[in-house]
């Protein structure tokens, strides 16, 4: 499906967390009517998920952006990725996780009559567009809508998101969100502690 993108086209923006939404919102707001979609069943533990969702609402809703959040269903996400538990960060497990979240975003866009979707994931330094874009385009083709391929880390986007989130007093997590990235973060911290001794 070819994009017929005109001024203020509705767009469903998959948001992974509030800090990562800051710069993408600034980039999209002039041309799109944004609805945020917080679908991140990868986030662990549940308290972390609840905190990130609340912070997303606290940041976006006062800006007139609706935040849609389906039920937290970690079980189905785990079923999809657990066979890849040993994969390194950025490997096949992460691609499967991207695909799960983008597909749910596309399905929700179709259900709500929103013709375009995209994601804040590309603002992360370890989440390259060259991996995310083909997944997004494939899913868009499946559902007959448009995936907007924007690499939000370009033009110093990641640094801008850090500045904006600091200005808003946001919590910035130090792991992607899933139990596997939390495990890897804890291993790194443990090794750093040993190297200091």
C-alpha cells in the first residue's frame, strides 16, 4: 500500500518508554495526529512495567496524546522468545521481540482506523533501523497499512531525548526491559565490581 501522507495524518506510535518518546513526539507532532501505543510485554518485573507505563501517561497525556495500553501479557511474550534465552542482546531474541510489538501495533492501528504506524525503538543506540525497518515494512504489508521508517537516533536524536527526559525529571532505565537484558546488566555490573577490587 502506498502512503498518502498529508498534514496531520493519524499515526499510531509504538512507545517503549517515556524518555524514548520525547524526541520522536517532537519530530512527528507537526505532521501527524499521534496516538501512543504502550505495548511492551517484554518489560520485567511487573512493577517496572507499571512504572514505565505511568511515566509515559504522565508525560504524554498533558500534551494531548492519548495513551493506549493493552493488558500486560508477559506469558505470551515469553512463549514467543524463551527458546532464544541464550541469545545476546541485539540478536534473534530482540528481533522476535521487535516483531511481536510491531505486529500488535499494526493490528491495533487497523482496529482503530489509523493508516500509519511507527515506533520509538529506533532512538535506542542498540536498535538499528536496518533491523527494525524490514520488520515494520513486512508487517505493514501484511495488514495493508503504512509503516513510517524513521530512525529517530539520527540528527543527534538520542542525545536530544536524553536532554528532554532530564529536563522533565524522568527516570531512565539502564536495561532494555526484559528479564534477559536485566540478567545481562547484572552480570556486567558484577564483572565491573570485580575489576575494581
